[in-house]
C-alpha cells in the first residue's frame, strides 16, 4: 500500500495507524534515505502503542528501548553495522524473545538476518521538501 504524507505530523500519524495493527513480536523494517522520516514514523509507532515521551534516533546507541505502552518498542538503527552477523552480537534474539515491536532503521544492512514475515516500510522523498511517499507491505491499514 502506498501513502503520501505532506508533513512530519502526517508521517507520525501514519505510524500511529500502523501501531494499532501490530502484534507482539512484530518487526517493522525501514528503508529510506538519511532524513527521509524513519524516526518520525517511529515516533508515531510509539504514540500508537501508548508510549509517552520523546523518541530519538538510536544512531550512536544502536537501540533505544521504550516501555509503558501496549507493547514495548525497541528502536534499532543499523546504519553503523558492518554485517548481518553483528545483529546477533547486539542481542537481536533477546529483543525478539521479549515480544515487543522491533522498529529497524536501515534494515537493508541486516536484511539477510531478518525473518521473512517483517512489515516493510519504505520512505521516499516526494516532489517537495515536506512530502513523503511511504510504501507499507506486510500488513493492511
């Protein structure tokens, strides 16, 4: 399914809509250029899961954990990982076992290690600076 958003707020709202459909253990695999809106979409996921507080990119920490909602949210940034094998070095299987939602930015860097039943979210820039074209596969909204 393809969606077009015209602002960061609309991108977050789409993330919140997706969160309503997510089940324990869901993996949301993001692709998109730097600054495309992956973290904004994840902020919407958090809001849709009922998680309060500010959601930030885990660029330097690899993963940020957020509790307090319907499901915990584990927000990964795989930009700095050199290979899919490194995913397991950071405890990926432990996060999956906790049955929260794993939101994975730069998922293409670890795609060989991800299960096939992930929810894919591709975010591309549109014709204007604020417009985004977002393709979601693996779940119906």
